[in-house]
C-alpha cells in the first residue's frame, strides 16, 4: 500500500513498504520511479523476508509532489523524512545518481547506518567523453521552453551515451511519455552529480564525513568508465567495501544484487 510522507518543506513523498525487519530505503537514479522500475519492486520482494524495504518516488516523479525552487538539500530532507517515519536509522541502497544523492545525505548526517551504492556514473578520466559544462543549463532551457521530451533526448544521448539513432525507436514506444513526465527532474540529478562527470578526479573532501560502511558495487560487463568511477569512489571514502558482480551491467539483475546486499547489511562490518 502506498503511503505519503511529508518532507520538511511540505512536499508529499509517495512510498511503498514491503516486508518486516530493519529498514532499507532504495534511492532511484535519473528518470526512474516506482511505476516504471519493476526491478526495484523485484529486489524489494527478494529482500522482504529479512528487511522492511521502502521504495519511493523521488520528488517530481510518479505520485510524489514537488516544490520550487529545487535544491539537493530538499531531496536529502525527503530521505530523512522517510527514515524518520519508519524508525531510523536505516540502510540505504542508491542506484546510479541516486547513489550520489545517498552519499551526499550520509555526508550531511542523515541516519544511514550502512550504504550500498551501485555504479555512480562519475566520469573521472578519458575513458568516455565528459558532459559539457552547460549540460544542466541546457536541460533547464528545454524544460522552460515546454520541451521535456528534448530534455530526455539530451540526457539519453549526452549523459547516457546512446547513439542518436537509438533514441528514435524509443520515442515511438509508449514508455516515452512516462519519461517526458519526469523530464524536468533530469536537471535535478545533474545538480546532484555536479562536476563529477567532467573527466576530472573526484573531490577528496566531498564525502570524507561518510563514516558509515559503504559498499561500492559495479557490474563486470559495464563500460570501463564505470569501473574506474567505482574504484575512484572507494578510494576517497573513509570506510569503503568494494564488489564487482560478474556478468552484470548498469541494469543489474535483482536476483544477483539481493544476496550481496543481504550479506553486507547482515554483516558486522
């Protein structure tokens, strides 16, 4: 059953609760939300026998509200409200840019006892092209002009790295309209990522306050820049654990990820 939790600025955040046990909160990456992310629901079911799993729509997506102006601090407040509502502290799992949001929350003192991050999409070297400096302003301009679909296309080609010819068939699919509805939130994730997709090394101090044990995971079949990103993050975290899941890509299989999370969250370290 969907519940709505009120964040500090009054925004209503929609969340589903599955299972019983210590709470785990899932934080989606760019464009994802409950209605279009069946993998998160599958992962929740796999973890439900041992944990209370919370999957939620980040602000501006799905059944959650939104309040202007956007600030990363407000998304951290959303996460804090969910953790408090369900009796934190909590374990947190963040996918892609959602993992970066979770890292920022942990660095700012959110009640996160352990954190697992899957493939934060940092670009720390020349193994793939960096994002242009005006990436977020371009997104903002497209949304302001009433062109959220073009913002999605910009994200898919420039950030995700899909060839332009791959995007045309996506536009013909019914799921494209779901992406257009959250097109304005892609710039939110751009602000979360900051300059960490610029091809430069990660800042040494952004997450130095993250003392919670943090599992940094990537897929063995992912692009080289993802491996380098995960290694770079593990190098700057005070309490990092590192895993690579053989045969996996950015779209990790729930049945592969679930036992890794169980082992980490149930463990003493």
